[in-house]
């Protein structure tokens, strides 16, 4: 459970950085490859923002299924038996 929560926080951190600081994410990915000044296209920046939004939505879906699986079904099985 702790590992799952840490994984979700990692996804939220990367997605928030991707949404609000896309150039930073692009610079991190180019850190080991490119030397010098690099200009990024609007397509690259918007792709990083879109990826951040997708990661955030996926993390919300994971939390929803985790809550319904662990708490709701466990509680319902306890009440039935």
C-alpha cells in the first residue's frame, strides 16, 4: 500500500511538472544527449503538457479502482458474511 501511494505521488509530481514546466521536462530528457542551447518547438512543449494530463488522469483512475477494490468490496464482503 505504501508503495502504491509513493507511485501515485511520483506520477502526480511528474505530471504537474509536465503541465506547468514542460521545458524543464524536455531539458531533463536532453541532459545526457545535447550540449549547448536548444530551442524546443511548440509541438514538443504541447506533447509534454498532454502527457502530463494523461498521467494525472491515469493516476486518478488507479486511485479510484484501488479504493473500490480495497475498501468498498472488502467492506461489502465483511457485511455480507
